[in-house]
């Protein structure tokens, strides 16, 4: 297992991950683009069943 600090992803990065997933990029390709393991990308996507969550808007 890799040691070191864990850094989260910003809202913009998460949006880009969802966009890349939607156009068909693999978990490995997305992970390389963000310097993350593909398992981290899988975890993010699997939390919502592979479907991007709705964007919340203030009224």
C-alpha cells in the first residue's frame, strides 16, 4: 500500500471525473489524469452507482 498524504478532490475535479466517465474513459485513464489510483476513482463513482449525482442549486 502506498504511504503518504491523502488529498481530496475539489468539486471541479469531481465534475471532470464524472464528465470523463460519461464519455467512456476507463478508471485507469481517469486515475492517471488526476494522479490517483484507479481504485480511488472507482470508489467515487460507485458511491452513486456510476451515475452522476444531481447538481444542487440554491433557490
